[in-house]
C-alpha cells in the first residue's frame, strides 16, 4: 500500500507515518515544515519506504503529484494551536479550508480514499458531557479570530461531505479531542507539553482562568490505529467519528498531576484569559467526547491513561533537553 500523509512531519502525522511504515506501507509525507519538522521523523529518516516532499497543501501541483502516486491519503496537515490561530488567522483559514479542498480535489481526480482530520473544536462552546457526532456547534462571533479555527475545520468537514455527496468520493472524517503525546509542541498553546516543559525547566506552570475547565486527553498512540482502521473500513466511509479520551480532568488538577509526576519544584500560577490570550477570549468550559460510534465501528478504546501521557511527554522533553545540552 502506498500512502500519502499530509502534515506527516507534524505531531499526529509523524506518529501515523511511523505506524504505517511499520505496517509495511510506503509513505509519502507532504509537509511545509511550518509547525512540524524533520526531527519528528528522525526515527524513520533512513527508512527506504519513506519519501518526504516539502510543500504546501495549498499548492495544487505539488498535491497532485503526491496524490497521483498513492493508493490512499491521510490528510493531517493543519494550522493548529490557539496562539497561532490568534496570531495568524488568515494562514489558519487558508491552510485548513483551501488546503483541504485542494487535497480532496486531488483525491477525487485520482480516485483514492481519504481520511480528513477534524477537531472537537467544531462543537465550539457546546459543553454537553458526552458530545456526539450529531450535536450542535455553538460558536461565538466570526469577528473573533478565536473561532476561526473551529469555523475553518467545520468548512473542511462540509467540503468533505460535499465531495462525498456530489462526486461519490470515498472519505471519512475524524474529530480529534485533545490528542496529546510526545512531539507535540507547546509553542502555540497545547497545555500538556506546556505544563511538562514548564515543570521540567523549573518555570511556573501557567493555569489560565480559574482552572476548572475540563478536558479529556487522549494519547496519540491510541488515536492513530483508530484512524487507520476507520479509513480501511468501508462501513465508515461518508461518515464522521469522534476519537477522544474518557478521563475528565480539570486544568488545575492537570497542573498538580504534572508537578507530582515530574517531581518538579515549580509553582503553579494562575493567569487571566486576557493575560494569556488577549481581550475577549472565550474558553471551552468543558469538552468531553462520546466516542461510542468509533468503538462500535472499529473497536476504538483508548488504553493509555493520563499518567501514561504525562510520563511519555516528560520522557520526550528530557531527551530533547539532553540533545540541546549535549
Ligand atoms: N491552558 C492553560 N495553560 C496553558 C495552556 C493552556 O491553562 O499554558 C488551558 C487552556 O486555556 C484550555 C486548556 O488548557 O482551557 C486546553 O488548552 P489547549 O490549548 O491544550 O487545547 P484546547 O482544549 O483549548 O483546544
């Protein structure tokens, strides 16, 4: 099987690439290296089955050349992270909408199945416990850049659905809920690598707002096999699936658990949302998935706990620090 992974040098894409290479696939990675980097592929850089193409998913010619050579596509390229979206909303909109359209178009032209990676952000402020795929999207004003990521990803989903309905494209959409693990950067938000990095370098852990906001984190190594299984299951085609963890944790508790797990002496400080993100920022109060649909379709059941996630992210950080200080 020849597989294209867009965003394959990113956090999720690099884990997907490693997983597929070890399953025997030949992989083409298309990545503009804007957030990810070739260091994320260091473990497989000499693998004869890997080819890395540096380019943008918005570039029709490059995308066409990549898709033409493969049997299936995992579209994981995206502009992500709250801080990045606030700083570069246009880049986020273009990559996440236009880039997805370009990749979908090429998949249709070359008649290859595609998995499109979406996000729990599409539910917006809906804080129902156990969000299901059909639940409503509750968003703030389109003039607040904060919502532009949710907006763009929702459009990407609608585009996918449109290609399926109008052109019969074989496509499946996954909505990822706070996927975390080694190689995720804390540079643009992403609380787990931020807290672990702060704890290991003796900086204060920065809890935004009151810290009561709830998330369910899911280890990337639990998510990746489910993504593959969904694209390989014909009964999943044309549909959308939540993939998320089951353990609810408040951000204040997360900070304490990171401090305890790393043996850090860092203090935990609270910053207002205004201090963290600027004026008018709205956070999701609670984001808890219901992944029953993926469980029933492909047996998705996350096995790694939050403590496993913290330990793996901490190990990754320690090895990075060792490399930097070597
Ligand atoms: N957060 C925090 N401190 C940080 C970074 C994030 O308290 O240094 C909070 C953020 O406000 C949100 C939660 O942690 O409530 C998760 O943030 P992240 O950016 O990881 O993902 P989100 O769930 O917002 O997409």
